[in-house]
């Protein structure tokens, strides 16, 4: 039995598809309050052997405005699940590249130092997940077609903007190592099957790419207008401070015999 929390999120449906033939229980928003121990106790009646915890508070500005709520959603919910699942079960925590500091990457798994409330709450969630002896913590970032009404991924937003002739600002000095959500979900399935334990960067291989370069490649791939605004990230670009370089070193993942595609290869899947 596999329990997937956050089944109604951007990644949720892709995770479900990654486990064909498996008995999967999906928890969507509103079904249970994971910050309440009684709710989690009822949820555990399905006796999952594997929990993939993809639920949480992910809006960076909301986390900054409500840091206590961010901790409750990203740390306390994790601790409730970990402490109430049956002994010997596997716990998979979907974390973020925003646990890394505002320093030059690519970052190794020990290079933590979040600079905003979202990153700090997710790092606290990682530490709660690590209480489980068979924990698997996935640090990642992703894109791909959203299947959730009213929610867009970064690539959705970029395509929509370019298609409509809008010219939003994309940053030339903000770097990342994202994967398509389908690729990421397949890799998570592979790591679960290998019973990998510990913290892993699960991102694209090869050089990281700036957000502006990502959109340039995306526009070329989709045959869209390639003219848009580019600039460096400034102190007033966002309400909440964000790191410039979120690129991840995937050497540890490669030591398991797992190779990941390049960002250009992932864009080609759109």
C-alpha cells in the first residue's frame, strides 16, 4: 500500500501514474488536516507501507507572511505522519532546492542554508522525515503541464505569456536544475524500488540554466516569440528574498547508477 499526500497538487497525478499496478491511496487537500494528530491517526488506518509526502505549503510569499503556518504545514505534518506510520515503513519527503544558500552552485546535499521562511520550513520538514530509519528526502524543482485547474507551473506560465505576446521579466542570473514532472516521478519510483535512504538531489544533469535561458530554449522548441524582457535579480524583484543559484549536484544520485537528462532534453518533452 502506497499513500501519496498532496495528490491534488502539481506533482500528484504524475506520482500516481509512476506506480501502475500498485495499490495507491491518494490524500487530497481538505480530506485530512495533517497538522492534527487525530486526523493523521485516522489516515494511517489504511496501513501504508510507503508514504510519499508531497503535500505542504509551497507559496514562497505566503510562507514568509505566515511563517508559523509554514512550519505547521511543512514540518509538523511530516512529524505526525512519520511518528504514526507503522514501524518499518518507508517515508519519502518531497523537499525543495530552496533549502540551499544564496551562494554559487551546483550545491551538494550538505550545503544547506535557506534564506527564506519557505526554505527553512522545508528543511525542518526534512529533519522530521529523517526520524524514520528508511527516509528518502528528494530535493528537486520541476516543470511541465499542470493538470490542476487554476494552478500553473513555471513552464505553463512562460508558454502562456509568450503565446499571448506578453513580455514578463525573466532573470539572467537565477539558475536551476529542474526536471519534467513525469521524469521526476519516474525517478522517485526508481529510488523507492531501490529502497534508497538519505537525501538526494534529483535534478537535471549537466550545466544549470538561468530562467531566461530556459524560456529562450522553450520558446525555440515551441515555435513561439523569442523576444522577452531579461534582467538580473534585484533586491526589489520579489516580496521575499530568493537565492540566485539553485543548481544541484547530482553526483550522489549517479553513484546509485541513476542518470538524469539535461534540461534541454526535458524541455523537449513539453
